[in-house]
């Protein structure tokens, strides 16, 4: 089943009686994992309360192009950039006509002009209006421009007529939005991903670990599942929700992670080593809690096995992808890692930059293989993950 985990959706609500269903659309989108912000037009406001939309979306409702405060917080350009998808539901005849002409006289139409996001239109109006030649031509024009029309249903209308023009069901609107992100580029493939940090025990209560949140690995998991792959996750210490559609194996230490990977690796087509595996562990783990006897102490460390390099050395092995967090000489260091670990691709993070990488919601990476070095510009980790998966599928699985 497709879903909208980590997706950002702007719901535009315009003037149709069906606007009373818009809080339910917000709910159905949230049920699939989306974060939703709502824009209401003047017409939309006549049919649904701003308070309902605000309470359910858990965000301020946007309604005014000229609101100075809103422009300071999240203005029309930011909203346009923020969205992965904009859904206008219900889309009134007037709003549809305005889109055709590229008008920008209210917040919704302006955001539509300013966005690069995918746009979905769910018309809702009287059957005769919907059947009119003007509406048919307008919808055809919007389709031609790449907008997706969510066809209205047939049935009894608010005005008492029976015909075509009822707003599609909220669950159907959410499903069609989720389907936008589904592909089959990895259908039939088995993918193993390690993610999160490992914990290396010093004694029963203390450990050495790192700041890894598991966000990037979990975003990759969503992307793999959306692309049709059977996905297994070997999960260390994380602070994100688990992708329920994957097979999950929890581990604590690097040794546990190594064993779990080796147990699963045979049947895999792709191994993505996204975990922040501790390079070292305490040489011995104290059986009892270490007492404070002195003002200083020394912990002797010993090297952990390199899981990625070990998988790469297997006689039969899947396509192997590693991550490299670098602070200087990024590309050169990543290329050295690609060679030393003998993997097929490295995803390079510049961890010296603020606002991306470890523990952050955004990332900016380079995908490096033997023949290619491609920058994937700053975006949410989910979008970055989808681009990585798309490129890996194209590079390594296209002809199989
Ligand atoms: O060598 P470095 O730790 O920078 O390499 C990072 C890559 O190697 C990541 O893909 C990480 O998951 C993997 N790795 C591993 N086992 C280790 C250390 C790193 O699989 N012990």
C-alpha cells in the first residue's frame, strides 16, 4: 500500500459546498503520514470553519496574500517551496478557470503559479457546470500542463441534482496523492538497510554511541518500499518512527549489527549501509557498574568490524552502497572510501555544513560511483532518499 510518510501537502480549499469535507481530507492525508497545511480561498471560507481546519491540520490556516504576519512566518513563496504536492479539493469552477488564466489575485492561485510541486485538482460543482464545454476545455488545459485531475463522482448533489460533479471521496483523494509517489522501479528486489547508531557497552549502564537519528535510513526505507522493494531494516539506536511495512531487526552494538547483516545478506539485491556504526568498542565490558574511584579513568578501545567492507568482500554479494560523512576534501575522500571498501556507490554528506546531515531534517549529498559523481541539491531527507533510490535503480537495475 502506498503512503505519504514525510510528505508535505498544501490543501487548497475553494468555494464549493463540498468544502465541508475538507477537514476529513486533511485527516485522510495525515492517516497516510503527510504533514498538511491549508490555504482557504474567500469562497472556501463560506463553507468551512477556519478553526476546524486549523485544529485538524495542527497548523495555522493560510488565507490572505497580503497578511504581513503570515508573509513573515511562511509566505506564499515559502509555502510554494515547502509543498511536495498541492491538492485543490474542492476545486470550484471559478478556481479552475483562474488557474487556466494564470491569475495571481489570491493566496492559492499565487502559490500555484510559484510552485514546482505536483498539483492535483479535485473538481466539485453542479453536474451542468461540470458538463459545460468551458469546464471540459479548462480541465483539458490543466491536464496538458501536467496537473492531475481527481475525477469527481456521480451521485446526488447538494443542490438536489443527480449527476457527475460530486467531490471525490476524501480517502480516494489521499490514495491518489500517495500513488503519485509510488513506482515499480525496484519491484521484485530485496533491499537490506542498516540505520541508526550503535551502542558499545562500557558497563551495564554506560555506553559509547553517536548522534545518529536514523532519519536518513528511514527515509531510504520509505523510498525503497514506495519503489516496490521488499525491504529489511537492521535498526540501531534511532529517534524516528519505524517504517511498519518493512521487516525490522533491532540491534544494539556493532557486533550485533554485523551478525544480523550477515544472516540476511544472501538473499539481497541491494545493501545500503546507512548506519553510523561505532568504529571502536571498549576492549572489555565491565560486568558491574564501574565505581568512581579516581578523578580520571582510561577506557581501552578496540576496532569494530567494518560491516560494509565485510559485505563487499563476500564472494557473492548484492550491490553495496555506503555513506561517507566528511568535513574536508569531500569528493576525494569519498572516492577513496569507494575504492577501499570496494563498494558500488557512496552517498557523501558534508557534515561541516549546518542545517543538513546528522540529526537534521534536511540533507544535501553527492552520489558517487566508479563513473559518476552527481550532486543532489538540498531538500528534505525524504526527497533526497527518493532521488538516491531512483538513481541507484537506474544505475544498477535498469536492464535486469
Ligand atoms: O569508514 P567510515 O566509517 O567513514 O565509513 C562509513 C560507511 O561505512 C557507512 O556506510 C557505514 O555504515 C559503514 N561502516 C560499517 N561498519 C563500520 C564502520 C562504518 O559498515 N564499522
